[in-house]
C-alpha cells in the first residue's frame, strides 16, 4: 500500500470542507481489503463473508471519503430500500453521485444479455422526462441533502442514432427544459466531435455541468479543460476518470483485476484531476467539484486518488 489511510482521510476531509469532493466509482472491491477495508470487520468463522462485506463496507469507505459514484443506479431505477441501505451508512456531510438509469439515456438497447428481448430495439423511454422524475427523482427526494450530482451518461452515438451532434443537442435541450431546476445535473458525453460551443452553451443555459470524462474514444480531460465554454456551470463541476484514452474496458479489466495495485500510471489524468480542484478556487462562489476515479484508470483507484489529493493540496498551498 503506497498511501497512509489516516493521512488520506484527513486530506480528503480538508478538500471536502472547501467544496472539493473526490472519491471512487463504486466501492465493493475485494482487492481493497487490507488497503481501505479491514478484513476483521467482515469475517465469519475466520473468513471474509462477501455478502456481509458488500452490504456493510460503505460505512468503512465513508470513514475516509466524502463522496462516491453509485454506478449501480445505471442498471435499474433506485428503490427506497436500495437508497436507504446506502444513506444510513454514510454521515450527514457525505455526498453521493449517481449515474442516472440507462432506461433514460440509451437510444437503442445494446445487444447485451442483460437487455433480454429488448436488445437491439429502439428505447421508447429515451429522454423521457416524466419517467425520470417519477422513477428517479421522486425516489431520491427523501435523501436530497446527500445527493451531490446526478450524471446522465450517454454512450457513443452513431449516425443511425443522430445525423449530427446538432440534432442531439436539440433533443437534449428539450429534455433538460422539462426537468425540475433545483437538482444538480451533469451530462457525460462520449462523442468527442460533439463537444462544440453550441453543446456547451446549451448546458450552460440550463445550469447543467459538463462531466469531464477520461474514456476510450474521448480527448483527455486536460484537452477538454482547454475547450472554450467547457465549464458550463461555475457552481458545479464533475469529472469521471474511467479509462486512459485509447484503452478499452475489456483490456483493462483483464489486466488490472483484482484492482489491488497500480498497474500503469496516467500522469496526465492525475494532473488534470488536481487542476480541476485547483480551478475551483478561481470562481466565486466557489465551485462544488466532484471527481470520481475508477480502478480501470490505473489499476487501483485508491492509490490514484492519494496521488491526486497530494498534488491538489500542493497546488492549493501555492495559491494561499
């Protein structure tokens, strides 16, 4: 382990108090035992009971971090039972980031087993504002104070989906115009050529954050930060560091599991993540920033975050 758990917790707390939240994408990783997690907390008859671990490890996670991205919400609408099981394990100052359920963001269901008979079919509920409000926001209402960011992840679109980015911008504009304005929304785009001034201006009009994302077919976050207008909401910024551009999900899963150690450092991503935090110091009121790191970026999100946090604090000390 190349970081000190206590020191990391203190640094994360220091940043959170300034409005900068950094955490991981999901949290139930067995490879983090003896790093973030204490095996004895989850033992039964001398062995770690995985069901006990998965049900309760968020409580220990929240002793170090102040935010987490709930990837599971992408696969089904969150129920009160699901939400309550998480919220009760986290302190009052903890902030959850949620991926919005793909029923809202998929235009055509991928040919994957989990979609069953719907695989390959057009999704009738794509950008259905009423369904999103009823099935997602209504469920989250009771826990609103702990909802820091709601992210709509749009997978890569093709010409059979939209003839051009302008067409998607118009459809998304209409959708966002139907949503309640007092929730923290962000859009994660995966069509690099659609990161246009028109796209950013539309998000800005609605007060919706562009989610800077490091992913296979996207420009690096450092490049996205240089695009004019990419900071679409100076009060809310979000980023997800998922993959080093050029790497694929399948390749990194095979190479990096069980995510217990860093396999390949991405210095550009680390610096961009730190710069996102430092950038928040330049805006008034200060930006509320959420940075999420996936194990598949470098192999172990905990070690990546420790490096990012150390760099961010170093940069902030120079500004003070």
